[in-house]
C-alpha cells in the first residue's frame, strides 16, 4: 500500500511540475533579478529545469474573471482564510507571480536557494497551444564559439576580403601609326605585351562575397616596323602606362572553379610613341606624346588554390581605345621624312582590340 501511495505521489508531482529547456549555449543562474548579480550556477543548452509554477498560469483565463465588485469579495474571503499567510502564491500577490514577459524567472539552484534565470533563454513546456507562440532566436547571443575554419594567423588580426591579380597577356597588333609623307612598301606588326596588376576589395552589401571593387595599373609595350621605296626603314616603339577603377563579379562560384566578369576603365597617363627612321648612316629619332582612354570588358576563369593560397587565372578581354592626338616632343632633321620638322602631330582612330592573358591571383 505504501509503495502504491509513493508512486501515486511521484506521478502527481511530475504532472504539476512546470519545466523549461535552455535554448542558448550557456546561461547563468543569478542570485538576484539583475544582470550584475552574482552567478551561482551555469546552465548549458538542452538542460531541462523546473521553474516557478506561476509561469504556467494561463492569462487568457482572466477574461472569465468575475466583475470588480465580486472580485473584491472573493479577495476579501481569501484574506480571511487561514492559509493566506502560509502560501504567498495562493494570496495572488504580484511580486510572487511570474510570466514569460518577465525578464527573470525564479528557479531553485543546486543549494536549494531561490535564484533567477533569464526568461528569453528558455523554452517552457506548457503542453498546450502556448508552446506554438514561443519563438527561439536563430542567433544565439551567448554563443562565443568562432566559426570554423579559423584564420591561419589566428589569434592575430588578419585582413580579409581582398584580391590581388598579376596578369601577363598579349593583344591584337596596334595598326595605328604615324602618318608618313611617303608611301609605305611593307609593314611589320608585333602583338603588344601587356602587364596588369589589379587590387580588389569586397564591396559592401549582401552580394554573397561575389562583388569586388578596386583599381588596375597597366603597362603595354609594342614594336612595329615599316619600309619605304627609297629603302628607308622606320621602327615605332609604343609604351603606355595607365591606371583606373575596376569592378569584378563572380558569375559562377564553385569550390575549385569560378567564372568572373569584370570591367576596367584606364587612363593612360603616360602614352609615348618613339619613331626611329634610318637610311644608311642617316638617322632621325622623334618622340610623340599623348593621353588616351581605354575601357576593357573581361571574362576570367579562376582555378582556386593551385598552389597554397594562389589561384590560376586565364582570361580574355575586349578593349575599346579612344582616338588620341600625339604631339612631337622634339624637332626632326630631315624635312622629307616628317609631316613637319617643328610642331608635328597626328591623330589615331578609335580602336577595338581582343586580348588574352594568364596569371596568378592571391585572395585573402
């Protein structure tokens, strides 16, 4: 009989107990209702604890409460009851009644003392529809763990969201040349050598780490040769150095393979053409200078981490070069070899050029 009575009491205690589960990585049990209070115990995510039973009161039942006059009579009757002073919860005092809207909820710590836990770190088992109304934040404010993998330089600070590219390429020959006063017999063109260095930084905003903005510095060198019917030869050497903004977007982003689209606008601040004409022992050299603009659209293939932290880059581009006025920096000697021995100038046309290049990229 005693055994049956014991199990009956245990069953009832489990049925009326109000339980809650910890939903954050770690939450403290505080000695008082304050964030600055002494911590007496820590709870971990998934721990099930018993909380103050008044939290289980269904506030929706208040709509069925008697009117104010009748409520005063009932409260007066409770005050005259002998158990009124024995059970503060029975008295219905506000300071002894708690709910999920309260910032702190009473619990009993491991030493048997009344302490408090932060209510928003709990999910309460009401066993009714109120469980659906509770929400669990997707961002855990107590989760101090760092996301894997950790930076290689950890715990030292390291820069991230940057890309640096060094590319070597060739383009179609430059068919624009000086306007010689004599008819050209033969022409020889070489593909310009193109060197570019680009530094990019991840753009602000939600672009899934695909959009980058930065700048490019470029160097281009080429040589063309011409011969005339009087057996004279001319060699033109062109050098362009420019810089400008670049915008880059990863159209396809895989673990090892990526396709990137980019646009660059270059201002050639140094644009020189050196012309060396010769006939036997007669030589005449002149330098022409101009300023030109270049816009470039490119598509690149990136193979990630071919070498530690280095990506292989292979790409092609379409360039549009502006018409440019070149002016002589020095005087010519032979009047029949130049349009003018003094203030000489010539204008090139707008150019459309295809190019291909390869190089390396470091991304961090």
